[in-house]
C-alpha cells in the first residue's frame, strides 16, 4: 500500500514538472510550481535565494515591448506595470556605478597617503573599529561568493531543465549578467570598504560607512530593502524542491557552465587574496584624513 502511494505521489510530481516545462511563459511556469506543489514536499529543502538577475532569467521581470516603450511617451501612467523592470535596471546601475565612483573619488587623494602607523596613535578607536569591519566584510564576501556560486549552478541547471529559453519573457542573458555583475561588486566593494573606512574621521562614521556599503551589497536580493521583486514572486522553496528532485531522480545531466562559472572561481581567488592584502594595507597606510589637524 505504501508503495502504491509513493508511486502515485511520484506520478503526480512528474505531471506537475511536465506542466511547468510546457508552460508558455516564465511566470506561468513559476505559478504552476507554486500552486500545484504540495507544501509537505517543500519541508527539508533550503530555499534558493533569488536576486533581480535570477528573477529576470525566469521571467519575473517582464521586459516592455517596443510598442509599449512608444506608448510610454504618450501615456506615461501606463508604465506602472513595468516598474519592476525599470527598478531592476536602476539597481544594476547602482551596484555597478556606486563602488566605482567611490573608489575613483577616494583614490584621487592618494597623493596624501603615506606608509605610517601614526594614525593608530591619533585615533586608535576609529582604526580598530574600521579594521574589524573591514575583516568582517571581506570574510563575508568569501562565504557569500561561495554561496552565490552554488546557487548559480542550481539556477542554471533549472533553467535548462525547464526549457526556459523557449518560454516568453525569460532571459538567458540575465544568467550571464548576474554572475559578472556580482563578482565585480564583490571585488570593488572590498576595495571600496578599505578606502572608505580608512578616511573615516570618527568611530560612528566608520560604522555608518560600513553599513551603507552592506546596503549596496545586498541591494539586488529578492525581498530586500527595495522590493521590486518580492518573496511571493520568487518561489525559492519550490525551486529548491524541484532541483533536489531532479538530482535524486537523475533527471538532468551535469552542465558545462562556461565563463560564468569560471568567473566565480577566479573571483574567489581574488577575494581570498584581498582578505590578507587589504587589512595589511589598511593597517600601515595613513590616508591623510587628519593631515591638517
């Protein structure tokens, strides 16, 4: 009897997966998994964390058509339905431009820097606070990068298995843009954190500067500070269940991830090096914040 129940349950799972694969659009595919999958199937599975890039790849961010873009100039109020897409573009711009601008602006004063330990005598509390935040930020980058890489493998596997490239409003390009953008943000924010904390004048300024960089760091997450993609629109538990089911039933072959997987690997080496180099650089560099005091 238990064997028959398991067979019926397995058959039902396969039917749901078939419906998801045959869905015409990415959103319809996600809705199929969200509505038809039993809640008890989801227990014991760690939800796949999403961001604007994975959400865009699976069709949560609908791109406006050329006709809709033309209507935007005639009827701007009609653009409300595409605010999620426009918001995601702005988040991407912030993540790419903000750390770059910070590094350029702060490094423009590199002529005032010098190799010295005198700053530790002038402001020991600020230096200690900055060093602690710098080490925490860099270590977090290592762990987060590893997590992002593992999540990317699962997302890519699901994208291919569910034939997302054949569905409306999905985007294979987002699977490429996401990893390259995230890896760039990891490296640039590690460098940016060092420069920002090095030029902080007080302890509380160092704390607020560090927390502001964390804000940029997590800006693209589903259900984050800017909710252009809410957790209700990203069925992370359902996708985690589907991936584990695929692996258990051997429904998918190992993928060749190409350049995106390699960029995660190379970035992990760079960030690991920065974990040692940047604290040393921060310790022995006087950034000239108090040169006129």
